[in-house]
C-alpha cells in the first residue's frame, strides 16, 4: 500500500509545483524599488523612526498599562 | 491542468467501500466524490495515465522544481541592498524603555496589542486568564477589543469575552472554538471578531467561525509543526503566511485553502513571520539566527539580516509603521533593530534578562513591546520627545 501512497503524494506534489511554477513574477529591481518607495512615503509618519512630540505620546501619561 | 482536486475532511460512509471512515472529499471536474483514504489511494493508482508511474511523476516534479528555480533566477537582476544605496541613511536610534510590566509570575510566551493602542494581552506559563492548561502559547486581541483568543498545549483556541467587571469569572464565559490534534502555536482574528485563524503543531492551519466553532477551511502543506502565522494587511486581499519546523514559509489563499507560494531558504525552524506593511513582502525569524525578507511579487528572498556575532535563534519580528525598521527578538536576550532596505543593523537593545519570546509594534506605531522569559514585558519608544524632520532628498536626519 505504500506504493499507492507515494503515487498520490507524488501527484499532489506535481500539482503543487505546477501551480507555483505558473505564478506571475516581477523583477527584483522593480520589487525593491516599490519597497523603497513605500518606506520613503511613510517615513514621516513612523513614530519609531522620527519620534513623537511629547504632547502626543500615549506613553507619557500616568495611566498604567493593564495586563489582562 | 486537466482536473483539479480540493481536499477537506469529514466523517461518514465511503462512496466506494461503504464503511464509516474519515472521508477525503474530492471534486473531480466539479463532481463530488466522497472516498475514504484507502479507496482514494486505490483510485489514484488505477487512474494513472498511461505511462505515468511513480518514477515519471518524480521526474516531472524535479523538472518543475528546476523550472521554478530558473524562473526566479531570471528576474534576479539586482540586490535590494544595491537599490537601497539611494535611500537616506538612518540617523542614530535612541530607543528608551517607557514601561516595564512585571505582572507575570512566569515566562512571557506571547503578547498582542489592542487596537486602542494602550492595552496589551500577554500570556505566560502561569496564564493571566485562568485556563485548565499549563502553557498558553498564543494569544490575540479581537479587533473590537472586546474579546481575546488564546490557546496552547490544550490543542484548542478559546475565545474569552472581556468585561470591565474585575470580579467576573472570565473562565466561565470561555468558548472553545478551534480544535487541533496538537498544540496551538498561533492565533489571530481575521478582519472581524467572527473568525479566527490558527496554526498548530499538527502541521496544519485552520480558519474557524467563532460563533459556531465550525471549521471553515483547513490548510495542509507543511510537513512538520506550523509555528507561526500572519494575516496579510486587509488592503492586499485574502492571504496569510505561515512558517514551520520544516524550514518553509508558505503563503495561502484563505478562501480556497490553496498554498500559492512557498519559500524554503531558511536552515532551521521558522519561529515567526510578519507581513511588511504594504503586504508585498514578509519577514521571518528563524532558529538559524537569521531574519529574512521575502518579496511576494518577485517570489524570492530579497534580503538576509544576519551577523557572524549573532549565534542564537531569532524568536520574533515586527516592522515599524513605514516598514523601514525591523525589530527582532533573540534567544540571547537582545533585540536587534535592522534597516530593512540596507540590510544593516542599526541598534542592539539590551534589558531583558532572558530570551525575548515575543515582540510587537503597537497598532499606531508609537511603541513596541517585547515579552521575555524573564517574566517581564518592556514597552519602548524612540527617545527623542520632539518630532524630527526628514528632508526630502537630503542625506541626514535632523534632531
């Protein structure tokens, strides 16, 4: 019965690989450029990158964090 | 493809042998066939196209693998680091610990932020929410903030509604939603409080309806424990990525259950996966002491975050809001902050006295929290209290 098992598995693998081989891909240069432009666009609003004014900082107030 | 097969599992009489068995629900050219696994194997064997043998199938899968590699290679025209040379250099980071939460009496294994950005749910070996189990390994906040889901060695994921009444016994209101055949390693709500996605040591991931506990979709493909999962940002559609002990990271279509992409460049277990904020890429943290970035549209690994001096496994990763910074917690008690584009490390954060087991950036990106085996959670922020200016096209950041 192990032979049958292998056949079903091998079939599944071939199907899976066909799907994966068939997907559309773009060049790394384009992908990288898009990642970079996303970073650039959002950098201004990234508080861990640029910091936040004390007045707007949620962790500056005295309320303790609640652990549930 | 001449025919397609979809698999889901139910229990009942087999169409072929009439015995009551777990059934593989097959659809051959849209016609449903309910066979038990034994009859399915026999059918598969009998249904071999002429000349199709185990050998020929194996040869075909080899050819397909090679084709996959070639296709990916053709598009590998440049490295991310090279393209990123044009990007501005990051100024020095000054991360400060704002809160150290010591409420747990034992190791913190996982944590999650509430969308209101102030509350955190975390779980430890001694479990903050009383459950009949020793280890809670995964927890998640519902999008509404009104419930949490958690589970672990009990092989289940249970949902607890939250109440402002401190005296209320939360355990009494618990609802078991997911049932796996091994430990629960990860859980997350999808876009509403109504569905949860779980990953398990039984090698599968699954989508569940919270109200009825019904299994909506299951995801098979990993050949070992699934250790982590992350849902794609809602704008990018219905997919999620999972990582496992089989060193693979798989991307899945939520609706069809289909494994659409697979990445296997890690050398050891993948402990954590996280989507890049745009949804076009994801990062992974592995026991091979590296973190890597995989681009989904280029279908390949595009960056690796590692150093010879880092020899311990990475347990958890998360991106800052813009995706420029990658925070990673390691088993050597440190947190390394990486420049995602340039591939360099920009900061090492100390403070924890044991492994960093989990790490998440808050929903508004103002802080990140790390949970550790030293029983604490630390919330950290960029230390400059004043907003800084990032000049367009400039080369430095102003303080």
